[in-house]
C-alpha cells in the first residue's frame, strides 16, 4: 500500500484515473484502501426531474445508482436504496441550498452537491463537493483558460453533541488542472492535488451548517493559497533554477 | 488464500498485461523519478521477472525521450541519450569527443566507451559546420543553463563532401535539476532542427522546447510547458552560420522563458481566478450566520417561477 501511495504521489495528476485503475487491477486485495485513499476526479450527472446537475461520489452511490441531492431520488431508480433520516435530510436540503450560493460567490459557476449520512457513533458525516469547469467553453468568466478543472471534496465528520459543543473533523482535497495556450507561450499547463485536515471543537449554538461552512471556507481558502503560492511557486522556482532569468537582462542588449 | 484467488479468475492479470501496466507507469514517470517508480512497482508486482521485462522495454524509451545525460566512465564528458544520438540499442554517439558510449539503460549509466567509426561520424565538410555550431552552442548553453549539456548531431547528409547538397543538423540542450530531498525535480529540453538548403542558400530553424517541473511535498503538482517556434537565416560559412544560428536559438529561448514567467505572473489574478476566486464576489467572507435568508429567497424565487 505504501508503494502504491508512493506511485500516486509521483504519477502525473492528469493520469490519476488510469493509474488508479491500473493499481486496482494489480492489487485487487487492496481495492477498498485504494478507493478510499486516492481521490478521483468528480463526475457529474443531470437530475432529469429537477433539470439540475449533481455530483457523483462514493457517498451518494448505492449499487450502480446515485442519489440526487435535489430530489432525493436515485438515478437510475433503485428499490430500497439508502436514505438519510428525515431530520438529516432536512439539514442536507438546507446545506445544498446554502452551498449553491457559496459556490456561486466563490466560483461564479460550477456545480455543488452536499450529501449527509448517519455514522456509527451517534454523529453524522457530511460531504461537500464542488466541480468547476473554468475553461473558455465552460464557466470561465474571463476566458483565459484553454482547459481548467477544479474539483473540491470536503468530508466532515461531526461528533455527537456534548454540553452544547461538537467535534468537527474536516478533510479537504482539491484537484485542479489549468492550461493556457497561445502563440507566444505555447502550451502552459499546471495540475495537481493536495489534501489537508482540520479539527475543531465548536459550540453548536449557531447550528452545524454554520460551523461546517466556516471550516470549509477557511480550509478551502488555505488550499487555494498554498497551491497558488507554494506549489505553483515551487515549479516556477524550478524553472528559474534550470534557466536563471538574470540572463534575460543581458540578452536584450544587442551583441554589437 | 489460493482458493480466494481462483474464485475470481477475471481479476487475475496475465503476465503480459502486468508488463503493459508496469511499462505505462515507468514511461509516465516525471523527470528523474523513474528509479523511484521502478522501486515501488517492484514491491507492488511481487514478480521480478515481470518487473525486469517491463524495465527492459520502458527504460530505453524513457531515457531517450527525457534526453538523460550520462557521464563517460573516464568522466571526460557527457553523452545525451536520444534518438538522434542512437547508434544501436545501447550505443550512443557523442560527436564532440567522437566516442560512442555503451550504456546500461536500466541502471542509467555509461559502462564503456569506444572511439566512433568513420561511418558514424560526418564527412569533414559537414564536420566543419557541426563543430563550429557545437562550440557556439556549448558556450551559450553553459552561460544560460547552469546544469545544461548540449550536443550537435548531423541527421541528414552525413556523407556530403562539398557545397551543392542539403544537410541537416540537430541541436540538443538538456538540463535537469533533481533534488528529491526537497521533493522537487525538473527538466528543460530543447530540440532544434537546422536544415541547410543548398538551392536557396537558406537555413531553416525549427525548435521544440519542453519544460517540466514536479513538486510533491504533501501533494503532487506538476508543470508541463511546451512551445514550438521557427526562424530562418542565410547559409554562410561554418563560423558565421554557427553564430547566426546560435543567436536565433538564444533569442527564441530567452523569449520563451520570458513568456513562461509572464504565464506565472498572470496566474493569481486572472487564470486562477477563473477556477476559484480568493474572495467571494461580495469581497467579504461568506455570511454563514445569516444563511436562512438564502433558503428563503430561493424558496420565494422558486414559488415565483412555479406560479409564472
């Protein structure tokens, strides 16, 4: 398993899908570990009844069907599929509505979905998903990107309430790729994935949604920042090490 | 355990399929990381035979496409492994020293060297052009790339003895920086095809630049950039041609580096913003405490659209 994770850390993020299915076939005995530890790009399906798109993941899957957060129905229809309790479904409906606005404000487009389910220790788990196509042909407002994908997966475990507080454990993953393409620069492509965790004990006075939302907003912002500044910055540093730009200045002068 | 295996025969891969998968991983290794990928694969495959066969097929292909540089056993100079320098499966020509390096692809070392035969080297007429260009390129590459290795090969018209025929040279510059301890590797590859056309006394120059970088401390982020460009100049004597060609290459590569820098500078405020903004459109953090109103407005909006 360690070797498999070692490979996943090195192989190009754009090949994650292929690499994962290759590993699954090489080591079927580790399939559940692989599927839980390797994040895959998100897929989207259209809920025909509400005419809205929703995101597919392990958390809304039962057999070969996926539950839409908008209608609470499985697609394709499934007899006795799993559903959250009425109380949790109400929170899920509210979370989906609010998260759609959050998604709009940060992403200016994109699809969001929230799924919740009861867990074994009297708490629950919520999964907040965002998928954004930022390309010119997708939802890219500014039209700079030839290709651009952003997938965010936030899984948050909420412990049972205890004296007015609850413990929240959040694991966030962002997978992205962006490509620009023009005459002077050719093809310029950055892609990657990072995952971080954050835990807090918070008062539930303002409600679970408020607490979960703030944690997600904070961690998502941090992930975006470190991708932008640390991770992209490191690749830029590498380019400058390979060919130091100081030479540019002298190059501009004619050779006389 | 054996029973459990045989109950799912469709999941069992035959050795050939395993070799194909292993080759895919090896060939897709980032710059300088094939040995690490190979080691992890060996653990996963648990079958040294499959691993060795995959390595034997994948390493030569990887070494050539990544244009890795190997030192001669006497440390006198480096040879670039590429399809342009390939004499046979494990022999690669270094025209500068007129030597052929005998390499072990899987270990990625040069084990022996032998003098190149006359047939492997260009005619003295071509060699004048090749040698002059090599000297200029070497000077340029050592200034521009701290770890750059360059070479110039004749790929067409090796036996041209005098003016009146076309010939073609290829300039390679390969620079790699590997610092696995800092979780960072990268490579810069330049491939320049230089066609000397006798009829119109011109030199056509076509370049392909490939830049890659990988940073993987608690994550996995990769840069892939490539650019193609072309230019031309007049056919002159070997020394003047060498100067003119090297100037063009220097200028094109400097411009490309500047364009790469510009792409990075544009990231935070334009390109990246199309994926996700730093702050919401409202420019303040999301109002999680007053989200009830969103649900309400949505409900009202929904009601309204239904009634319409």
